[in-house]
């Protein structure tokens, strides 16, 4: 039984090169996620605070997004925020993702590039699939990369 469960549990990670500062990127995703739909409208249709305070641990946020050509919904809770290290962790509570995963936790951290301007966004997904038929969320990781790039372009245009 333990072996079977382990094939359902996974971790996927990727990094995205950004030209904007670590603080600006972190602030957009944590403090102003409701602006992301303006920045990345082909991926994010809306983001609404359901309870709590935006950017604070315990806040519950509902996202409307398009993934693999389909409109989807996701409800997540902020598990931790570390502004000093530009890191935040979210746990998915409800929505389309939970049809395929028992649990889904995503963490992102933005770190400055060494010796040059810009930063690196590091996305980390930790999940458990409901069964072996469910694919690992590689397309969701690519989704995070594309949205990150659009946020980066927008933040550069604000400077």
C-alpha cells in the first residue's frame, strides 16, 4: 500500500528568469493578486478575496483562470508569507484541481540574480494525485511560467 501511495505523490519545480525586482514580483502575487487578471488576461480572468486580508496568512482567495483551454476555478488559502525572502505558500482548498488531486500545495520564491539586475522566480508544486490516471501537473507548471513572464513584462512597463 505504501508503494502505491508514493507513486501518487509528487513534486514539480521550475524557475523563470525575470527582469523585474524580487520585491515587485512578490508584491504583485501576494499583495495585489487581483491585478494579475489585468496583466495576464488570457490566463487569469479574476481573483477575489474570499476571507481574511490580502497578502496575510489565512487569507482565502478564489481564482478564475483558463488552463488547457478550459475555464476553471481554484480556491486557495495562504499558508505562509515570508516577505524577507520573497516567498509564499498556498494550499488549494477547492476547485477544479481538487477533482484530480487529494492535496496540492504551491510555493513560489523570488530571489535576486547574482551580479546582474533582475530576479529568478522559483515555483514548487507538492501534490498527491487521486489515482494513477491523473497526469503530473506539468501543464500547470508551464501555466505558472507563462503568467510569471506576463507579470514581469507588466512590471517592467510600470518602471
